[in-house]
């Protein structure tokens, strides 16, 4: 619980878009909140990306905009070290007023699919890799991204790609040191820090944990932490999928393995290829990837990542130690045999990404389906020359992905009809708003010429 010197705490849930929704409260209320929770309208979970009600999702007028109960998911308050005044935070999960799980809450969705694995005696072990751009502090105000200046006192602006550069991290040492310290303080298992393919783009890997909910919690808290500390250092951080048209997009890769009740990795059978269960899981992920594309790429900008030659897959395919495929089996010791899912953008909701990945893997395992042949070489060309076909192509447009998602029997069966309804109606409302706007390029092209 917060100490006496902490004046306030935040309690929040994550809506389906991955945005944090909640209340800021006095520290004196913490004991009551631990037992009774906080009331929020259930419709909050289904807000569109701008925080507006979505009228057709069945949660607003149809229910009288009824409340849910948000209960903390951890006992101890988590500090907010970048806050200007002492403050703590609690991550919460929403329940119905009768105490039953509210099944449109993204964390509840992940809890449910994890329970299905537990019923089979299987524990998923998961880790996340999130990419982000550091930008000039004026970027958000001007609504245009611009690389930041170094924090080394020389004022040099990051303007060139310098992948795996140690100098870049040295020149931003104050920022990364504080990120590392804040992660340790919050119990977030941050591992390696990498300078990535874009100017000012970085990736921080989080270590594997044997709870999908904890892995997603940590990803959510990490994103908030990076944004908060960047502002403290006069910068801005963005997990937007494609901030720059001519630079690499921000990906969100997920690594996972499965343990049996004795703690043995069931993807390992002592061979380099991995067990049949690994192949079943791969096949399920391939079969359901198009269905889940709206989760992996939930926004209009998300689809700008998916172009040939930029390590963002356009076909549902797999391979061993191959970064051009959607599902990669990394080279590793056999006991650490795992799957890397490489489709999602960093703008996606971690709870939904992990839940959709687990649903696909479970579908493959339960139905014992085998995948196509693994891709060797460039997946962008090799998938055109073998058994991969049009069914393996991923939706390339936002509205197309929405329609595929709405019709998915697998998503409905494994993640629930409530989720499909509430998420898809939010996306349709967002799409309508974009369709109603006339773009700058239309004015530039037509206004004075036609």
C-alpha cells in the first residue's frame, strides 16, 4: 500500500485499444480500494481510440451504461518515479457488479485463454520485445515526428539510422539509466537495450515469465514508464506503428514456450526441429493469423508497417532462424525451444496480442494440424514458389482485417463473442471518422487542379 508520504495513487484498467482508463485518488483511499475496488462504466473498455463512447457495442444505452468493478491485480502499489510529486499506481481488472468476470476486459480475455491451457496441465511462458521512437518534445504538439537531440550537451540531433549503435545509447545515457532504474523499482524484468533501424528507434526486451498476465502487465507498465521518463528528459516517446514513412516501423515481437506440469518444455523433443506440439502450435498460429490481424494491427497507421523488405511479414508463414517470416523458431538450446511471433506492431494491446497468440497455438494443438513447409531464405519471394497460397496472405487494409475478424469462428470460440462485438464496433467507429476527414494529400492533389 502507498506510504504516508505518497499523496495520491492512480488506479487504471486497460481498454481494448491499450489506453489506460481510471481514476487518481488520495492515498488514504488505498485500503478501501483493495477490498472494494473502483467503479467505472463498463463501456470504458470499449471506447474508441480518442476516448469516445461506441454506440453500437451493447454497453452504453442498452445497459443504461452500467458500472463494472475494477479491482487491483497486485497487492503492493507500484511507484511512479518520474512523477513530479510522490505518487503510486495500481493496475486493475474489471468485473461485473455481481463479481463475475467482465469478458470484454482485455486482461480477463487473457486470463480465460490461460485457464484453458492450465486445464490441460500446460503453463505458457512468454516474453515481449517492444520497439519505440524517441522524438523531440515538440513532436506531440506539432503532430509531426522529429528525432530528438542527444542528451550529451552538444545538441546534436539524431538524424541517421545507426543500428546496434553503442554511441547512441551512450549519448542518451541519462534517459536509459533512469528507464533501467524505474524498471527495477517496478519489478519489470528489462534485459537488453538495442539501437534499432530508425533514427531514434530503440528496443528493450523483457525477460520470460511463467504468467501471460504478468508478461502483459509488465508490457503495459513499461510503455507508460518509457513515455513518462522521456517527457521528464525533454523528449517524447512513441509506440506508434509507423511514425516515419521512410523509416522502420515499431514492432512488438512475442516469444513463448509451453511447460508441462513437471516444468518440461513440451516444444523440445531433443531434435533441432522441435516436437510435434511445437509444429501443431505453429500451424494453429498460421491458420488463425489473418483472423487476428485486427488485434496485431489495430489502427489505420498499423498497416503502413507491412511492406516487403522491412522485416514485417505479409504472409502467414514460418521458418527456423529466419527473420523474414511471421513465425520464427529462433536458434537456441533445445531446452529453450520457443516460438517467436513477429506480426504485431508496438501500438497493439499486449493483453489482446498474447491472448490471440495463445488462442491460435491452442487451436493447432487441440486439432493436431501440421504446418506447411518452413521457409528457407527470403519469405517475400519463397512463399510465392511453394505451397503457400492466397489463404496465407494477411489482410493489408484496416477495414478488410475488421471483416475477417468479425467472421472468425476461432476467435469467437477461444476469446469470446463479447470481445468480437465490442472491439470490432470500436474499430468501425474509428474507421468512419477517418473516412469523414479529407486528407491533406487530397487538397494538394485536387483543390486547385480540378
